[in-house]
């Protein structure tokens, strides 16, 4: 199993590696260009398409049926399964919430505490929740936002491993068993996340995001962690929790930065763990102005100043090149997840 730590190469070593990668890609491109000129055949810039960062690009191709490896659903549950505490905050997401809940319950994980905290929806969400009987816990009441809803949910359940799944996202089969096994086999790791798949309103796949190993320095500059794939040990919550409910957009990034600053160890897992749903009403689209303000505040706090766009681009250059490389090798069939 892949083992990853917070440690990262020194700046000089990282720059050498990145420069080496760039030189190799440039040589390949030049050879292809020479071949194209000699034959007169138009060349499609394959490498340019393969090795381009697509970290925040959601709709990457035409919609298609979601397909995952059969081994995902066959993931074996550990003999001594750790207890999961999962919260779903929701407000007026009746059209998606059933799929979210089903994705958790169909994990068939034997030690799961699952709580849905509804902010007082008026679209029939409560009627849907009632159909699940005693297979989950839920409450419908006004709250002050997503962070408040998450905190209220965690006040009512507990577990060895914690996480929250928004009411328009879904877990992939076998995720809980896989994450539990990783935590059991890697007691020094505190926070984990994995690769994500993008789906549309109808549940069809429209893109994938493959990430390189965790980079603690890059996380100070941008939030690249797919929230729906994020899980942490209870000791993290007890040390740095709860969620800062004053944040509307960057609340998960703020929680991650606090956790990392406190010395907890992160790992990116080599597996697709969940699907992020792309739709018109999602928070990511409607609160961008608020998000930019919150992200600027976090950068100022953790970097000591609020950098400009140029500085952010330069600081993320190495991580984005690594992401493009991992993503390109996956799509070329050279990496399998």
C-alpha cells in the first residue's frame, strides 16, 4: 500500500525534479514536432492535452456512465472495524439527498454513526429522511449555515474516524472499509483524502481528478483537498475542532490549515473515494465572491501576508505540474486507481 507523509522534498531537490520532468517532456514534444514537419501530417498536441493541470476543472468531457473498478465494491471490511461518525449538512437538496444517503448506507459498514442535520428544508427533504426509518439519525431545525450544521451533527454522534459528506455528493463503494483499513495499518497518519470523480445533476461522470502526494506547503496557498474524500481521526477534532462556522465557503480549508499547523500528519490515498456533484445551485458557484475574501484572509494568516495572483501561481507551480503529471499518466493508462 502506498505510504505518504507530510514530508516533502527540499525546494532545491523539488526544483531539480520538476526541471527534469519539463526537459523530458520538451524533448518528446520536439521529436513529435520534427516528425510532423518531416511527414507533413498534422499533429494533435497530445502531450499538451495530457499534461495540463485540471485540478479545478470540473466538466472535462461529455457525460458518460460512472464506471469504477470491481475491486472497489469487493473491499473487505476489517475484522475490528473502527467506528465512523459521518454528518451530512443539508438545506433544500431533496433532489440529491437520497443518492447521498444511499451511497453511505450501501457501504454496509457495520460500525457507522450517521447523522443528517437539516437546516429546516421546505422542499420535501424531511419526507425523504423519514423513509429511512432507523437506518440513520436526523434532525430538522434552523441553523446559521453549513459549519453550524456540521458542528450540531457531531455533537450528537461520535466515532474513531470523522468526516462530513454534503447532501449533493456521494461516496464510492468500499470507501469506508478502505479508509478504516488504512487508518488501522497506519497509526501515525491523522488525516486522509483521495482522488475524486466529478458527476453532473443526473449522476453521470463528467471528469476525474487525480492528485499527487500531499504537499504541506502548497496547502498554505490553495485548497486542493477534495472535501468529500476527507476523513480524520477523532483526536484531530478534539484538538482543533469544531468547524469555524464564521466561514461560508472556505470552512474545510480553514479546518485543514489548523490541523496541519497543529502537527497532524496527512496522506493522500491512492484511490477514488467519492464523487463531487457539479450543478447550478452548488455553493462553489454561488459564493465565489465570498470565497475569494475568505481565501485571502486565510493566506494572510498562514503565510504572513496576502499574496497577489502572480505569487500564488508561482508558489503552486510545482504542485500543479505534479498534479498534471499524475493525472496525465492515469489517463494514459500508466497509473491505475
